[in-house]
C-alpha cells in the first residue's frame, strides 16, 4: 500500500493550546503522537473533528476546509475514541446503532459484524453495557465509533487503562482495519513501544508544538532534539 494521497492537511494552526502546527495525514498511514503530559496531543486531535476550533490556520479534509462540512458529517467521517469512552445506559446494540440510526443506516447484521471486528461474541448484542468488563467496554466503544464507518480514526490513549491482553487485542485489530475499513489513523499514546509497533510516522509534541515529525523508526531511534532524547530516556 503506497502512502501518498494526502487526506488531511493542517497549515499554520494556532489555538489557545497549540502553536505553529503543520502536518499532513496520508491514506493508509497510522501517525502516533507522543510527548509529555500537557504537550497538546489531545488538543491537536480535537481540532481535527472540530471539538475545538483554531484561532488561526486551516485544516483541509479531502481538499475541502473542515468548516465547510456539516458538523455531524465531519464527526461521522472523522471518528474519535477516548481513554474511557463512556457508553450510555442500555444494551450493546443500543450503543452500536445510535450513530448509524441518525443517518438511517442501521442494519441488525451490522451489529454482528462489528462485534466480530472487536472479537466479542454476537450474543453480546443484547447484553447491558454495565455487565461488561472495562476491556470489553472499550472494545464496544471502538465498535460504536466504527459503526459510523469513519474514514479517519482519532484515538486518545485508548489502551492506557487496559491489561496486556486487551492491549494486544486492540493493537491487532487497529492494524487490520487500516486501510481496509479506515483510511488513516492518528493516535495519542504514552507508550513508546506502542508508538513503534503501530506508527508509520510519529510526531513528538512539547510545549504546544510538534517538535519532531518523521518516520517512526527515524524519530524514535535517531531523535534530533535534546528534548526528545531526554523524553525517550524518562
Ligand atoms: N478544557 C481545557 N480548558 C483549559 N485548558 C485546557 C483544557 N484542556 C487542556 N487544557 C490545557 O491545555 C494544554 C494541553 O493539554 P492537552 O490535553 O492537549 O495535552 P496532552 O499532551 O494531551 O496531555 P496528556 O498527555 O496529559 O493528556 C495543557 O496545559 C492543559 O492543561
């Protein structure tokens, strides 16, 4: 798979919590975002589906300014999963069908397909989400976002509250869904090894800026700045 087509481009972004942000996201790639707490990683993700808006600069998605997309369309196409994505009360199926129902796109078979992607049995559709373990709930949160058929997936520390087994499982399906189900992914992680395992490219953020960006192996194995060298030794 060639990583060439630019699907998202951020230019000269300034916001209350970000400075001088410039990058492109290409079809087929996973960008991992690392950096100390408060560096601006979550703030950067939140700009991309307009949970926050910048004060200056532009973000283009498939060649069009993101402000030109109706908000619900943009958030359907650029989906997000958080560290502890809160499911709402009700069954697994209620949660999975919520997004697609807004667009009249829900079919019962879709629920089974989604559970297969996150490796849970189809009988789980009728379970109340409160009966699920933390790892299972996080897998349902993924499935709920995937139910909207997003083209880009934004992930914010999605495995940090999980045990090793659930982390492995989630990493496996993340690798499988790009590029077949999702065109590209940007993920914040505090786990450098995870950034290496999953990333094609990596951005290191510090003090509200992207300090280094490049191929994951290059950024993490041959850091250029003292700040990143020090961060990797922590
Ligand atoms: N809702 C908010 N209102 C005001 N300031 C905020 C808000 N959210 C974050 N900040 C501040 O903005 C800066 C960037 O935060 P952000 O959450 O983007 O960093 P981060 O790199 O994702 O950190 P972490 O790894 O701790 O999640 C921090 O100084 C933070 O305190």
